[in-house]
């Protein structure tokens, strides 16, 4: 449900708070609904106290990056799923792969918070992609303000790749 990215000195950082994939035919329960807290330690999970939504670690959906935490101030002023993030300081191919049911409509939510996790206070800017399809551009104006995106998307494959295109020093590098 939530996500973030950053480019500093040609290093790519995806700051993903949480990402949700919801089959649009679900009822009140959470079947068909996955909420991923990106950067949450492997084999960890929790139920967010205000919403009752169950979150799991992103460790089974990606094989790169390192877990980081947002500033102490942002931990106290944002939901729990923003406490952790995943940073990708190396590599050019970092992508989340999430198995889904093909030919199914999904509500996909992504929320981003920079949270000055690195103490540099340099606001990231990047393009979001679902597979090879452009979704939207993320451009922060404040390190403590989250940005939210939502899309209903019919998937033709039995998986989705969540990727980003970072912007730095006048050039783009596609992350997939």
C-alpha cells in the first residue's frame, strides 16, 4: 500500500513503506488482499492498530536491498507501515515480483514517505511502473509528507512487477 524511492550520487534507493494488492471482488475479510510492509524484517508481521489490516514483510517478494527506518519524528506522526523502508544502494535491477491471479482486476495502492531516513534531507523523484507500463511520477515536496497512489488494474499474467525509473543528473535508468 505504500512505497518510496531515492537517487543520491548514482545510488538507487526504493523506500517502500507498504504496498497492497486487493482483488476487487473481496468482501469484508482480507482474503485476496495482501499488504506488504517494505523493509519489515523477514518473517515479521503485524496488525495495524487503527485499521486492523494485516501486514507482512517484503522479504519474499524481492531479493535485494537493505532495511532502513525513517526518522524518529516520522515514526511518531505516521502509521506503523511507514516505520521501515527498503533501500537499494547498489544495482540497477531492483523490482518487486508479486504473484497474483491472472485476468483479475486488482486495486493496487502505493503510499510513499521519504522520512529523511538517511539524514540527508534530499527529496527523491522517480517514475512508477507496473511491469513495463508507466503508472505515475512521484515527486516529494516535503520529507515528512506522504504521497498516495491508487489504481485498478487487470493483470494478464500470474504475477506483477512493481518497478521504478529513477531520475538523476539529467538521465534516466529503468529499474525492472
